[in-house]
């Protein structure tokens, strides 16, 4: 996994999918959700699932983009083993999503911006290295990092400016 994950062709592919995830995040941000988007592709680089955060609209604390994308990918592939898949997400996953990612035995996690508050891939914790984890998760952080971070910051800025 690592040998191809870091070559130039692979980086261009990662950036392509991350831009798709950013587009999803922007759309759900306009619908009043914290803008986070996620995409799952298989080993042949085919789109398997995509989702944006739906927590507010579904009134569901588990309706994060990553959870919804993993669920749809598992349904599409008819297995919860996502060892051949790559998950792209605009923001570093929270404890709930990091846990689900490990449960899915995900092949590769690619994310954009670190989350200094709740990111548990490397920022506030590293779930993959913990005793409770039975999966060593390959991670590629910082793909389209500036785009992901600025999108999130401008969303929160607009919310503040709107007085809500
Ligand atoms: Zn989450």
C-alpha cells in the first residue's frame, strides 16, 4: 500500500478524490451542516460510496460523513471488510469515526485537515496505535490540506457573521 500511496501519480489521484469530497462538504455546508465530505473508492479506484455530514438534518449524532460513507460502501460491496478500499475525508476523523474506520479494517485513510479538537488519527490521539485497536491503519494526511482547512474556517466565519 505505502509504495504506491506516495508516488506522484497516486498523489494526483488522491487530490482528485479529495476535491470531490470538498465539493460534497461545501454542498452540505450550505444545507446547514458542519461541512465534512467523504468518499470511498475500491482497489480499482472506482467510486463506491460518497456522503456528507447529515447530523443536523437527520438529528442523528452518528450521521457523520465517514460513518455514512463506510455504511454505504459496505452495503455496495456486501461486506464490512473494507481492506481493499480507500476513504477520503476532508477533516481528520473524530473518535467515533476513527473507531468505525478501524472496525472496517480500512485499507487506506486519506484526509485533508487536522482537527485539533477531536481528531483521533494523529492530533489528539492515535487510535490505530492503541491497545484496543486490532488494525494497523495506513494514513495519508494533508492532501489538499489548505483547501479543506479554509473551507471549514470560512464556514464557521460565515456562521459567526450571521449571528447564529
Ligand atoms: Zn466523526
